[in-house]
C-alpha cells in the first residue's frame, strides 16, 4: 500500500494485513491491521454528522429542511472497535524532561504516535457528547469497550480463539449500561440518569428508525404500495 502525503499519517508498524471495506461493498484494499485504530478514530460519527449537515445545506431531497446545526434532530449510533485499558504510561512530569528521542520512544512505546491517535478520537467523542448533552438530546449512543487488555486489545492477531474472545467481549458489552462522556474529565462513564443497557438502547433506536420509516412511507405516494409488493 502506498503511503499518502496527508498532514497526519497513521502509524504503520505491524506486518499482518486486514481486509477492510469502508462502505460495506466489495473489497477496497489491503490495509495493515495496525492502522484500524487510527481509521476508527478518524472515520467516525463526527464525519457522518458533517456529511449529513452538508447534504442539508445543499437542499438534498432525502433530508427534511432543518437547521444544519440542529444536532438534536439527528440520531447517531457510534460503534467503537475497542481500545486498550488506559495504563497511565506517561506523566506530565516525565514528558517535561523528554527530548526528541523521548517523544519518539519511551518504555517500549511511541508517545508521539499514542498522543496524536488517541487525542483525535477523544476530541471527536467529547465534541459530539458536549453538543448532544447541551441540547438535552438522548439520540447519541456511543458503544465502546475501552478496558481491553492482553491479546484481545491487539489489532493484528486474527486467530480463531482471539476472534471468539472478541465476540464474547461484544456480547458482554451489550449488557453493560449506557455510558456518557464526563465533560469534566473526558472519560466515558455509566450514565447516572439512564438505567438502560446498550442492548436496550439499540432496541430503542431501532424503534425510532422503524417509526420514522413508516412515517416517510406514509407520506410517499408510492412508498406503501412498494412495501407490500
């Protein structure tokens, strides 16, 4: 895969390959598995909201006229790919003493890469959460397992055992309570105002989408007829 010349480059360490299809279509390319975390942090809910906003501004007939910044009218489900448990590897005191080499490598890690990739994901989550909370909207659901450790936290180990373990992690995540970003700390925490699990929240969102589809079909002169064909 050729490296691009974008201002911010994803990390390229690792040698295993993952087949990735961004749009759910055919195979688009072979991508090093170790940059999936970078893609997940860049191609997420904030980009989707931006695309919808642009479509509204352009008067796309698929969207009802609303204020482009009225996020409260949007329903957003953001599914994370999972991340390792925060190990607190770096401290401000230690970083203050680093030179160029210290930022490039410290304790077997790459602080500069870690900071940039993690910060992009955190800022997007914080921004979206702040907007939806300010609007008192419960139509933003972020599902992410951020306490992975060991083999399951890797992005390039595709053994049958690890894949099965990841399935178990996902199933367990469905039973966990809905989490919201603490705007003071930037950390996802179980919501104190909502008692529903992620599974219950997904069902609620599915009901909202189903009801919306019925309303749109009812307004369409051909919609209901096509439904019963």
